[in-house]
C-alpha cells in the first residue's frame, strides 16, 4: 500500500497522485498545469496501460485536464466521479481538446513558414471523446467497491458543483487503512452549493493548501461590494469586465447579479446588460440550470421551488459564436462582460481586456485566484503595461478584486475540517499550494492539531503501512524554456510514453507462442533499424 505524489506538489495546479494497493495502480486526479511551473514533475512511474483506474475529485482542468492524454497513451480503465463532475467534464474536456487542436493549428502555420517541425497537440477531440466513454458516476456518500479490497466514497467538498473529497477504504491482507483525499475544499456560505461536508474518520489525509497561509476574514457582503463597483463604473460610462472561470465562478457571479437586479440596487442603469462570453461558460450555465438538485444548497432549492431560476434574469445575453463575441464591443452602453479564462491566459477575455484596459472609465474585476506568472496576477499586482496579441496595452482601467469570494477554504476552515478527525489521523500530507505555503500550512497543522504533517515534493513515495518515505523525488526547479525547447520536450515525452507502453506490451506477450514472439521481435528490430541513425 503505497502513495506517490506527482503533480501539485509545492505547486497549485496539475493535481495527480498515484495510489498502489492490492496490485492495482490508481490515479487520484490527472490535471494540467496552469500558469508558471515551479518544479519539474516526475513522470507517472507506471505506463498508462498499467493504470487500473482514475478517481476524479472534480471537473476543473487542473484536476482533470490530462485524462484524454492518458487515454491516448493507452489507459483503458474506469474513471470514477460524481454525476455533476461527469456532466461538467463532458464539456470541459472537449473544450480543452479544442484548445489543444487550435493551438497546434496556429503553431503549425507559423512553423510551416519558418521551416520548423510540426507541433503535435497534447491530445485531440477524439481522445477526449474516448475518455468520456470511460466515466462512471456515483452519488455522494455511496460506497463503491472498485476492486476487491478497495472501496471509495465521494464526500461533498463544497468547491464546485459535484466536487468531492474521496475516501479510500483499503484491505490488504490483514492490514486496513482509510485514506482521504480532500480535493479542493470549498469556502463556506457560497451561492448555489453546500458547504464542505464533515470528513469521515481516516488514517491518512491528503489535503490541499491553496489558502493555507491566510484567512478570508469576516464574511464580506458580496452583493454590496459588487453593487458599488457596478454603480461607480456605469456612472462613469464604462464596462465592468470580469475574468471568470467558466465553471463555478461565472454561475456564482450570475447568482449575485440576479439578486442585485431583483432588489433594484443599481440606480439609473437598472436594465444593464450582462454578457456571458464563453461557449464553455454558456454550456456550464445550462448544466447548472438543469435540475441537479442533489448538489444545491437550501437557499437555491427554495428559489427553484418558487419557480425562480437562480442564475438567469432579464438582460442576460449568452454569447456563443465568435461573431457574437465581436458584437459585444459594438454595444456602447455600460455593461458587464463575464468571460474566460479566469487568469486571463487564453480565451475571449484577452480581447475584452484589449478593448477595455486602456479605458479610464472601465473596471477589470477579479473574482478568483490568480497564479504567479499569469496576466491576471500581473494586473492584480499593479503592472501598468501588459502585452496582448503582441501589442503593449496601457492599464488605465480600475483594477478591482471582489474580496472573500474565493472558491477555496482558507487556513482556519481547513484546520477545522481536519480537527473533526484528528484523533484517528496518523499523518497529513499537504499539497496543492504555492511552494512556501505548503510548508507553512504543514507547520500550522502540526502546531495546532498535533498531527504529523509532511509537504511532499513530486516523486516522493510513502509506504502507508509503515508511514515511512521509501523514495525521494528529485527537486528540480524549472528554467524558462524557449518555445522550440518546450515543443521538443513535449514531443519527446510522447515518444518516451510510447516506448514505455511497448515494454509493457512485450511483458504481456511473454506467454505467446514462439512464432508470435519471433514475429513481434522482428517487427521491433525493423523499427529500431529504421530510426537507429
């Protein structure tokens, strides 16, 4: 019974952990890294075709985004998650694949003109669709035996529609261990969804630490904050541009704006328009409105019983096509523009920033976490010039932040979550946090709860019977790579994965007939001769 930390170790994104038990290899999350990379993540130490299952905490791309690549490289197991996560991944992974293919097409146009080699996408739309066929969804608090001696249960994590902490109950011989992966724990008293559930008793806990060095403070009045920003900006004749994560945060903002409109809080601009300019956000909004009542909080259920859609209202305009998006900038009236990505790294938001950052009458309102190195973080940190589409844009707009609306639990909330089960816990592992935050939060847990706590690095491997570290990963800081070097590394990673898969196939054919083995060997030798230059 062993656990290896792979992604989101001393980093915030790219969640991925390998659990080995009863001869099975199980991944908990398989996410893309977003924003600046701090450490080199070690490769998954088993080939994709030898991974038996993936257990997914929630749909955000930094937790789910590499699943199609895993499938493309030979993974054939089941993917376990909740119904809402399954529905959201159905749109998110397709959208991610579209972005991968679009980027490859764009890069290859440049590469062809420059005489460079063709760029290969991480995965394709077909890979995403193949992956989605492997999803199996379950309710919260429903024990599922995924293999003999291995049972999982999804527990509401309160972070996103369908988000879960995952409890593993493992019997290996005479040994029994209970391991809980927190996933991303949600903030409390947020619109639409429930607070995180009290965790069940566990021997080991793997907990996130996004806000492990701070508290959100007293719960602010989100409606009052947003009303003040909207009123002031509209009075100046400007737009409020909100870079917002397409799934989760966009729907929360719609909930708040519906409330503002319903109460008539904006004076002289009561009929202001709200554009949701993201095909993904539009699809997600439809899913949020599709009656997934098991995931909603009491207040939302009460609205639904009254026949009120909690996230739709007069003046809401859903922009799907690129022509729809372009037309927004021909609307000269003050308005709200909600667009992805939330960290301003890609997508239509960059066009809206280009049209509004230079305007003194507009406001750019940030409503979510901004990773180091992203355009969003640079704006929040006060940079006066940013580059978009190769053009330097002066930052004249008001840069504002809606305080306290984070989708993540803060330090005290996570400590309280752990405090419920501290008497049973042998060790807590801290991940999914900035480099120094992981260490800070680990020390905080030990000091306040008296539990042995470790902040592992990528590649660190632990025996869950003895609790000891049995292998240390190499701590290698990432050096900024040129586009060409990054492209070469990506392609070589695909080649290396293919080679690892070939070794696995060779081992599985050990009992084949001599004739079949000989023919297989000849094919491999011929392939090697072709490329052995």
